[in-house]
C-alpha cells in the first residue's frame, strides 16, 4: 500500500483549491487517523497476542523470551493503510519493550529478525522509520470504549499500551485530545491559504480567528495532563520506553535490525516535536526559529507520515501570510495574525511549565526523595534534562517560544 500525493507545482494563481483531502487529512480529526483498526487479521495473531500483554510481559521480564519464539511473518498480507498503520503501532511498541525491558543497563544491540524484518518492510511502505513515532503513540493508537459514545477522555482507550498504567493512558489520551482540539485550526489553515490565493481579506481574517481559537483550546486541553499523569511515573517509567537510539549513551552505536541491515541504525525516540500540528502553525505564520532549533525540527519531520510532511511543504509553497498582511496594511488582519502568534506563544509557555514539572522537578525529586518504586526499572540517567527526541528539552522549548513571540507584527 503506497500513499501518493497529487502535488500541484503551478503558479499560485492557477492552483487548485488548497484542500485537506489531498493530503489525507480529516476536517474533523486533523492529523489523527479517524476510526483506526483495533485488530489485525488472524494471520498476525502472534503479534497481537504479545502486543495486548506488553505491560505485564515487560514488568515480568518475559517479553524478550516471547518475542524470540515469535514466528517470522510476512507483511504482504496486510491490506490498506489502516492495517499497515496498526501493524506499525504493534511492532513499534513491541520493539520499544524489547529494547528497554531491562532498563538502560540491560539494553540489547540486535533486534531479532522475526521482529526487525516485518517492521522494516512495513516502515518502508508507510514512509516511516522503524521505531515508535508520534503517529504510533497517539495519532492511530486510540479507540472508543462505547463506539456510539462521545469522543471524550472517559470513553477513550489506547489500543496498545506500555508500562505506566493509568498515567500512560492519561499521557496518550490527553495528547490525543490536544491533537483533536487542533483540528478546527488545521481546517482553518486551508481556508487561510485559499483566502490569500483569492485575495479575500475578510475570509482571511475570519480563518485566522479560527486558528487562534483552536490554539487556545489546545492549551486548555493540555492542562488536563495534571489530573491524569503522575510526574513520578512519567519520569521514572514512561519516558524510558519512548527513548530512541540516536545520541544515546545506553546504545552508543545504535541498534542492529537483524536481516535488514548489517550495521547499526540510529533513530530518535518518540517526541511531541514529531507532531505535524505545531510545524503547520509555524509555517503558516512564518515563524523563524534559530538555526539549531530549526535543524532539530526539520529532522523530526522525517518521523511524520509522508502525506503530513507534504502538507507542510505545500504551505511553504504558497504566498507568505506575513508578507500579505504587511503589504495589505490591514489592521484587522494584523490583529488576527497577532492573536494567533500570542496563542501559539502561550501554548509553548505552558508546555515549558509541563516540562519543568514532569521532567526537571521529577528528576530532582527522584534523587532527593526516593519513594516506593513505580517500576522494577530505574529512571534512565541519560534522560535527566533531555527530551525523548534527543533535544536539550528546556533550552529548546524556551528558544522556540521566544522566537514565536518575536513574530508579532506592528505597522
């Protein structure tokens, strides 16, 4: 199953209307996959049986032995993008559990061929790396408990889990709801682009107000994290299983994917920086981050589904919003644009506060007040002040927040 895009490289005046559908993006769900599959065909039951028991197998130090006995299954019987995405979720979660089952001191250097080969095949078809990415963790890893019930926290469940219990569930689902809150803003992005192409400033101002409203909703939903995720469990258990093998002292050479490549491969771990949502708003608003931050963010785009990357590139190809507003000298447009910048800056400021609580303060507490162990695995030392994507997390987030603030327009 190959996902292809119809890209239009003609002059902007001749462009087709900018639609989300061209990029397989939902007006109602944004970058989330609507109604993902919950089970693979029976042929793949050996994968599903392990995936559904991952937390227990990892906690009991039994996952590696189960995976080692797993048959080598061909990926050729997977049909359609939903089966492929679920298979990627399942194998990425099993991979993270396999690598980190014994913590940072007990890592393995080789992913066995019965896991590595199908994972590599599926990743190539989807255009994703063979590691757990944001799409696996959140975008396609959700289901309703009651299929006819509302899309609310109490009625949602991850399809596949790792250790971390209720906090892991809370972390996945609050992040899911933040992505859902972004959907009206993503829909409005298409309206912004079309308004610029059609030189319709009235429609443009309305669409920008929608973007700002969506960004404010994202911040409001993010605040639910405090009620749903225990900092000690997030820091001491969950983050390890999101860690990759790029610039990681626990796996300094990377990881050998047996039967795929003779040399170790290096990949960053799952990270919020892999979410297409904030990249989209940055590109739309023309926000210029510093060179180091830009390089890291562009590296994270390689961990997004290809059609999401194509969406960002298409935004880059249209007449710049900032230039349009500056040349229009329209105060209403300037005010609406600045509302978007302010709301995005506020979201990033709140994200900094979350990191201070869930990483910086949690690391300090783990050292000074050792409590009852939340897991048989110790918190990894290599993650004390780093994000799972590999960034020096606090300085990176402050930098992108500050450059966001600097984008405010004045006439």
